[in-house]
């Protein structure tokens, strides 16, 4: 019986691997047409940056804006997130939210942190990058192929909403009564400006540099990417790792030269954030309390800072090559890096004061 089950598993794994390899030809054709993958919530900016596009920086001064609840200031996705939140916590009487993730993704960590800190019940379904698209289509209702995706539970009043970007998920959490600290009314417009800036200017470059350090080490990368992945997919990933690595490297345009350029862009963002936090005198990016701006910066910077409180399974510097570890420690020592590490230690596993 045990031998038969093992044989069936091996046969299923081989057949699945054959189907994936066949599909890789089509994947490679698509990758040759687009140098940057579109499975992250900031991919368009990554493509623009690779082409030598917009290098604008974040305004250091607060910008007057319309009231935070003015519909004209919110994207359709954020408006949908707020509408979903208006149904309140009662919707979770009918089930938990469902998060689709690449567990190591810093955008997924951003969504995970927001949901955990606001008490949103959820289950998490993780996949290797190569295998994520079926789950995002299924739970995202065709809205996109990127992660994270959160599907809210169905209720007698109708189907649960699908939230398809990390910032939509954080906005949903912030619109719940227990999550108002994410976007306090007096600073909401400025916080949204900062979150958007970080999603576009920090997220793609922190990810590129981080993966450049991790992917060459097969054992380290598989250990990281396999967290929360189902056994059969884990077995396939072990066999297909060269294809997974190639898929990610090509999709995100990861080369040593590009990674170094991304590191310089990460440093520029750290400089901007360090100035903002220093100007506030409170150790926060906006205002005098932890908000969605701080959560976003800490989450996205986690890919280069590797905070030990991060539940994504990121390695600590002592297991990285010496040069990579030195860069991590150097970034940790900057004002912005110290702030992010302190915020992880202080807020990652407890709810901020209301």
C-alpha cells in the first residue's frame, strides 16, 4: 500500500513536471517579449526603472490634499476595498479570508502583517512563482495575476470581494473599525502618497537585490520558497528548481549589474525615509504614530534588512556570502534601517495602540 502510494505520487509528480516543462516554452516566449514579470504589485514601475525611466523622489514636505474620505482621491480598487470593509467583521462569521501568496514575497508580508495586526482571520495558500497563476486567477476572479490576492468569504448577501494588490488589502484592513490606526484621518492622504511611492520605488528594487543574493544558493532558495507550499508542489519544485530560478531571474531582469543598480535605488529611498523620520522627531514616517506608511516601509525593506521577526523565513546575514551580509548590516545601520528594524521588533507581533 505504502509503495503503491509512493509510486502514484512519483507518477503524478513526473506527469505534472512534463506538463510544466511543455508550458515553459510558452513562458519563455512571453518572457522574451517582456523583461519584467507582472506578478508583483509594482511591476510596471520596475519596467520603467529598468528602461531608465522616472527617477523622481518623494516630496519631503507634507502636501495638502483633499479629505481622506473623498471618493475622487481613491482608486477604484481602494474604493472596492472600503466597500468590502463596510460589511464589517460579521462577514467573517461565514468563513476566513483566503490569502494567496508567494510566502517569501515582501508584498505578501505587507498584506499578512496588516491582516494579522487588525485581527482579520485568514488562511494562506502559498506557491512557487512558477505555479502561482492558477491560484491568482481562481481567487482573484480574473482581476490580475499578481500576488498577494485576498478572497473574502462568501455570505448570504453575496460573493466575497477579491482584493488583488497589497495596498488594497491594507486599505481594507484600515477601513475596519479596529484598523483605523493604519490611515488616521488627519494624515490619510499623506500616508497614501508615501505608500504608493514605496510600492513603486522601493518594492521592485529591494526584491531584485534580495533575490540576486538568495537564488544562486539552491538549498537556501528552496527552503525559503517552499514554506507553506503543498508537498506535491514542493517535490516538483525540487526537480524543477533550475526552471524556477530562470523564470524569476528573467522575469525580474535580475543580473549582477541590475542588482547593483537596484541597491543604489534602495539606498536613495532609505535616505528619503531617513530624512522624513528625522524631521518628524517621532521615529515614524508620517505623524507621531505607527501607520500604513511605516508598515509598508518595514515590509518592503525586509527583503534587504532580513529582520528576524519577519515570518517569511528570510535568512539571517550569517548564512549569506560575506559581501551580501556586509550590505545587509550596512543598511540596517542607516537611520531608516534602524527605524524599520525597531518597528519590526515593536509592532510585528502585536497590535499598535488605537
